[in-house]
């Protein structure tokens, strides 16, 4: 038996953020990030609309990129004192993901972070509060998904929380929040969304319901991402919808080892974090080459190449190669490095990586084991051994083709 789960309501289009004035309740917590939503006036819009609807409002601001376990626990403590019946998260993936984890701890104070990370093992939520997510970046789609990514900095590992219970009740996809998004953020989040759609389409947990969304999303993303990167407003609108549709696909269809590797390399090195969307962009083509040894996955990649992107190729192998090259070309168009060896600070292309190869070699075996244990690995079409995962990691560092 399959399952396809979405938010109860999804509002989209310019001005959709004002739908919060139609929520019913008494107390609302707003969780947000480093200040862009306040600078743009969007945080004030939501706060004022909630107050107009009769809510008492409490703000939790300053959620960092790649939110930590400590941030989650501190936010949950604020909620425990304030007792909201609505949690409103506004911003990029980080504040929304953090708010989801805070929600779990608020409703079940005895829950540990380790408990949260048990895949699809959460108790029933909504005993105290409902959840509304308002996205400001066009990539993570956490406003519609059953996932949250939290970093345990003591271990240098990003952990996915996966459970349909944390699917928001209400999702708001308002493109006005994206019009001032920096180009680099646009590139990274856009490639995250493309990875979501492609991984969902070849996932062993996919279905006709998820395939339809995945195929539509990937077509839109490849068409509109370069224009969105250049700042085109119409393209930003298309991308904001497309990334959400990709999220609908992967929330029920699940993901694969591109994400497993991105999660486990993201905070592993002392040089800097590898930005999640940039990691996905660098790893996607290599994982396609690895997964294409599986007959079903190869056929699906070939279908994407021929029927969605109309790439040239007479055989499935030629079509898979064309798809990988298309991804490389897209990375070049939006200034994303092709491998970790060219990963500069903030994800820019550089002649020399800020991730030291000696440290990479030292940590590679542990990262491989952690990646295999990641929640996204189980639905990947080809299950890697630890040795194969180490070789894959070498390929993504050095930007060499995968031939095993």
C-alpha cells in the first residue's frame, strides 16, 4: 500500500502570505531566520495579519542556516512557556525545518533529538498546535514535506527527521518573498529542487502520484532556473511553484543517496560547510551514473532525457550520458562548481577547494558509513556498499566519472 500526503491547504501567488489572517486560534508563535523577512516587511505583514485575526503573537527570530539541536531545544522552551495553538514558520528551509523540530519537542517535552530521528516513528502531533509554513526560497519545499534537517554540530552531521506528522497543515507559496533572493541562493536552492524531482522519480518508493509532480517540476526548473538566477521576476514565480511541486513529489516518493551524501558531508569538514543545494548539484550527475547500473533507474533516467528534455541519444546509455551532461551545463550556467575540489567559500567555483583533501581522506570512511545509514538511502534504486560509497565520495571530490 502506498501513501500520498500533502498539507490540508496550499495558498500560492502574490500576496498569499496574507491568508494567515483567516487562521483561527488564540496564540501564535512566528519562527524566522536571520532578518531578511523583517527587512523585506514580510515578517511584519504576517505578525500584523495574525494580530488582526485576534492572535497574541510571540516571535522566535535568528534561526541560523543549518539549524542546530540547541536552537531547536531553545525554541521549544519558548513555545512551552507561551503555549501557542499555531506555529507559523516564515523564511527559508532553515527556520521552517527548525520550527518543525521545535513543534515535536513542544508537544512531547520528553522527546529527545535521537527520538525525533527515528524514521517515521513520531507520535501523533496537533495535540497542542497546528503548523503553517511560508517559504521564502525556491528549493527545499519544506513547506509541503514530511522532512526536517537539523545539524548536530558535536558530531558534524546533518540528521533528517522524517515523518508525515510534520507535514504542515497550511503551506503558503508567495513568490513576492523571492524577488530579492540573492543569485547564489537562487542557484543553490534551484538545484536542490531539481535533485528532489529527479530523485523522487527514480526512488523505489515513487508512485504515479509522485511521478506526475516530479516530471512537471523538473521540466519547469530546467527551463526557468537560469532566468531566475538572472533575476527575472516571472522566472522567480515559476521557480517558486516548481520547487513546491517537486517537494510534493519527494515528500511521499522519498529521495536517494544524493541527499544522503549531502547530509553527511555538509558539516563534516573544518574548512566550511558544504551548502546543501550546492552539494546536491555537484553530486547529482555522479549518482545518476552510479544508479544507472540498475535497469529500472536507467530506463527512467533515459525517459527524463528523451521525453522531458528532448536530449539526443539512440540508446539508454547515450540518453543517460546526455542527462548527466545537461546537469553539468546547467551548473556552469549558474556558476556552481562540478566537484568538491573546486568548492570555494559560500559555494563559489574556485581553483582550490576550501575542503582540504587530507581531511576529506581521513573522514571519508566514516562519512560513507553515515551516508549509508541516512534516512534517504533506503529508497535509492541501487544500494551501495561502504566501499562503493567511499569510491562515490572520491568521485564527487575529484569530479571524475563513476564507472562502477
